[in-house]
């Protein structure tokens, strides 16, 4: 499939998702594109001796935004993620003072940088490239850290996740998944960046293996669907995962579970209490990240129990 | 293998893990036993019309405790879980006023009970029994909700999880897993109960499908191992999972991650910052439950990256 490229260098990046954004490109629903994304730290970390003394004012550059013709508030933007390809031969994992799950722990050094070179698939029996960390190697499993649309009212820097998406740092935003985002503004305004070669659920030190990528997506539009999508939703093929961000993991868990209750009720005609009880038996809560200014939790419902809500 | 049975009816149950406990039985290291456990609500819920107006003062009856000969503080009790068999033909999922993730939500009814009949494996193509919930059925995947030893100093009711184990409500405490518990008191004093036929990670409504079970285990003792185990640790065969309980999911995440850092440092000779960064790339944080008086988080490290710490 021929696809145009949206480039961080030539089209540009944003460091904020705002209600009013200027599209770098407008496309029709059904268009396939490649987004070129730079690493979350704008390429300033290239060596173990490059240290990040503080979180930069501008971080998680998001390539775009791209407007989808005809998108209006109340619609849903469907982002099929067809491929996330590594676009440089090394990632980097860093700690930064005042950031991360163990920021107050005296045993943890910050700043600290460890480059994670990418080793080609042909070196390994399982045919997957790996990133090296000291003497260890880890199979590459890329995800897009920051992806979102223009929010309804407030602006959010690309360090913050919220109902518009943003810095979700969610492993399931990856090759083969479909991400559904609510449209809050005309055109939707999709931007993405901050990919990782690999990341643990939790992103405890504050980063995964941050890396530039080329991301193939097809963008489509669901016009004013009956199901009222409030927050990001992911179809991994094996599960439908609600995604919610809040001040605490408890609050994010409540939102993610309430969204799952909506899915189950729409599918099975359950009342909210029945869906709550049923949802306490299948799938369950997952942690995306515990380090950003708001934290992010998923609730995964196996596809056996939810088809598409749209 | 011939194995003796420890029965909730004839040997008895406890509703508290205390520093001083009276063993119902003493066994040698290497002994295989079957624990008969009653459901967490002592059998009082047998119909959709049986409602739980409040959490009973005594809940999560734990069969035992069993002492292991020679166990002393500083040792580790190894519990190989060989089988968790359902011992009644229905479970139950309930909501209770003032309990559960959505206890303040006006849309959620409490008390509410839904019986979950067990349907035999031969009814299903995949050869697994299922529990029925309304018109839906869910493959059975039993776990032990409450399992622990005599704590170091404080007493904990069987509603509370902590470093001694207790009400961990952790899906991975299941057939095929090995649970390691720190020994705080002579004999260790193992008791268990509160099984579920199936439960979602999070246990959002406050229960899984609560059910009586027969649990086959082999108990062994690791004498004064070099690795200093502070809290429960699970070997699922695919991953080593640290298990930590605390007031908030954030605090539990910190403890579970610090325990994972200890595992990684012991295995690879990493310093704490290196293990912190490496642990932000592999496996990651998982939610066990968000409803008990303390909440429980795991950190899963794939077995590729950690062998046994013992």
C-alpha cells in the first residue's frame, strides 16, 4: 500500500495537545500514513555519559497533528497500528532527579543513563531483534508512548496522559492493535511520538528504551457512534482494554473499571451491578505507568466477552 | 502419592494470622498434603437471595495452621501448589455495602449476590469446566485467595494481606505455581482458604467466584538462605513475581519493584540503579487486588531474566 509520510523534521512536532491545534496535514478517512517519530528526549542522550539533570520543558515530541476530514466532536477516531519499526540502532533508558517511582529512594542514582543498542534479528534463534542492557538482551517489543488528539477544553503537555490520550505509556499501543480515541475537536488532530523499543508495565524508572520509530497507521472515522466513548480504548485482538489516567492508581482503576462496565453492559444488556460483578471475574486491571504526572491503568476484557462496541 | 488431608471441619480454621498460633498438625519438610478449604463466606451464601449486608467479623476461614518441623525465623517456606480442585458445584460473587472498588458509586447496588454454577468440562470443547454467570460462561481458573504464615509481630485478620501473606487475592497462587513465604515464627504455621473458581486481577467488586476447594501442596523448607526474603514470592514457571501489600497501589508498587530489584541484583550482580532501569524494560507491575484493607501489587520478571534466588 502506498502511504505518505508525516515527518517530525519536515512537518513538525508538538509538545502540547491543545483544543486549538494547526494541522500539518489533512487526510480523508481510510488513509494510510507513516509517522516518523523522534525519541522522547529529542536525541540529546547518545551516550552513557549524557545525563538528564531534569525533565526538559519540552519532552515527548509528537509528530503531527494530522486532521481527518469530517471528524467532529462525538465521533471516534480509529487508529489501526500496522507496524512500529525502530528507526535508530540504539535506545536509551534514563533516571532523572525528581522523576520515577523510586525518586526518593537513597539507593537509586539519578541522573543515570544506559544506552540500549539494538541487535539484529539474525543474531537470535527466535528471529526477533533485541536490545542489549549490560550483558543481558531483551526481545524488542515496540510501543508508542505518546499518542492523542486535541482535547475538549484544557491543554495538556505531551508529558501528561488524559482522556484525549497523550502520554499513555501503554505497552498495548503497538503493532497489531487498534486504538480508538474520542474526537473532541474538528479534524480530531492526531499526533504521536515517544516510542520505546521495549518497556515494562509501570515504566518504573521513568522511561522504557526510548527510541525513534516509523509508525504505519490507517486512520478511520466512526461517525457519532451510539457507544459514548469517553477515553482511549484499545482492541489488541485478544482483549478490549479501557485506558484511564488519574491522580492515583486507585482513581485510574475506578475509571478504567467503569469504562469496562459500560462495554459489558452495552454488549450483554447487563445492569451496572451485574457488569461490575461479571467484570470481577474476567480479565482485570493492568498498570500502564506509575510515573507520569497522572498515572494510567487499563482494564482488559477478553475478546470472548466483548465484541466491538461500535 | 499418598497424602494426608487437613480438613476445615475436623482440624479447624483460623480467622487471624498471629505471631503465636497453635498448629493443628506438624509435618516434616517434603510432606505432601491436601488442604480442604471452605468458601470465604463460610457457606452462608447459597442463593441469589442470600445477601451480605456487611463484611462478617470472621471471613476468609483459613484451614490450618500446619507447622513444618525445624522451620525457624530466617528460613523460607516453599509451597508447591500441585492442584486446586473445586469442591462444590457453585461459587458466588457478591457486593457488600462499604466494600469494593466502586463502593461509593450510586449506580452500583450493594448488597447483591449472583450464584455462579460450575458446569462440567464435558460440556465444552476446550475440556475445561466453566462457571456460569447469567447467560455467559467463564473458564474455571482457580486460585487460593488467603494463604500465609504466622507474622513477625502484629496479628492480621484473614481479611488483610501483608508480608506474611494472608488475603493476597492473587491469581498466580494457583495450580502449577510455587509460593515462597518468609518464616517469622518456629514451624512457620501455614494456613489457607478463600479460594475462587475464577477472579479478575483487581477483584473489583470485592470477591471472585468464591468457592470451597481441595488444595494439593508439598511443603518444603529452605534453611537460612542467602537471599533475604521479606515478602511472598511466586514462581509461576514463566515468571518470578514479587508480591507486596500496602495502603495504596503506589506504595505497594514501590515495595514490589524494590523486591524485584533485589532479585535482579542477586542474579546479575547489578547495582540497584542498574536493576531499577533494567526492571523498567522487562515484565512489570501487575494488580492483584484493590479492595482489601491493604491493596496488593505484583512485579513479574520473566524467568528468562531470573532463575531461582534460592
